[in-house]
């Protein structure tokens, strides 16, 4: 079976739902086998280092720091979405999406995307998979990686970043790799890399493509710390449900005979 067919079969057999709150969790659509996302595991166990702590301390208030952090996260999500569109050959105009949103700097977003285009021009990647949600019974975490490139006998998994490099990024990619290799053992990931896009270049677009050392042990150590610090189940309380048949079940994809 080719890799593309293996991915299609996996998607068909593994339909997932996602829980959003203070953290992100995945479960199969008609089960309650919740697993925390890789970013949730890392975010609640590993801090970003002394540089981040100094930045946090330099802000006028903690609330102001949170606003800047959340705006950066929102910007990063938007850039990720646009990069996926570019890989899939979809056209778009960022002016249509963010022209009236004061939270975004249109020139900055455009520069991030030109940085991505420069990488594509330099590398000429062969995309094998993009934004695939990973979930396996034997692995206690879940998650969605950004891009897999290469040939069917030589694969590189990539994560896009719009900020600086942190050691936590290396763990993130390694955790995705463990999931992928468990799901697709005939097509293991050979290389990991972070693609650090730049939104502040002046003369010409540039980026940093940083290869990540493979280290599975640190992933399992991170998981053990996560279990020690957290309940291994979504923290948020369920909201009250007033309509228990029909609409609710239809959203879950189940037909109810009522």
C-alpha cells in the first residue's frame, strides 16, 4: 500500500473530535478515549526559558503580557492556515480576511508568508501530508503536525514557527514522530525540522530551517511529568445540555430514530 493510500485509510478509520478549553484534547468521534494534544502536554509541563521569563517580567502587568501572548498565538495560527493553503495550491487574499481586524499587522502577515514562499523556492519540497491529526491507542497523547515532505523512502516532518526557537519545539516534533511511526510503521519519519518564518525582514524574505535531534526518551519523561501535574482528562466542566436528542446527536454524526 502506498503512503497516500495508507493516510486515506487512516482518515477513514480514525474520525476524531476535538475538545477546546484551557487545553486541547482529542477523542475518536463516538468514544470518550480523550488524549491531550502534544502542545497541551508541553505547555503545562515545560517553561520557555529565562529569555521568556525576562520578557514576561518586563511587561507592565501580567494581563498585558497575556494579551500580547494571545495575539501572537492568534497570528501564528493564521500564518499556519495560510501556509497550508499555499501547500495545497489554494489562492487567497489576506486583505479579505484581516483588513478590518486591528489585531493583525497585514504587512507582518504578508512578510511571514513571503518567508514561507522563499523556503519553498529554495527547497522545492514534495508534500506527502499536511495538518494530519494523529491518534493511536498505544500512545497517550495526540496532535496535529504541520507538514511532511520528501519521498516515500525518505521523509521529513516539519513544524512552522513564527517566533524564536525553544527546546520545547524539539520535544513537540519528537512527540509527533512517535505518533506517526506508530500509525504508519511502514513509512517512518527520518528527519525532524522546525521552519522558523520571519515577519520583520527588510531587504528580502528569509527564514531559518533548523533540524531537530531525534530523542524519544525526553518525550516519555515529559509525559510522566504531565501525569504528575495534571488530571489526564479534559479539565473543563461540560456545559449544560438542554436538548439531548436530535440536534446533539446529529452533531455527533449519529442518526437517532425519534
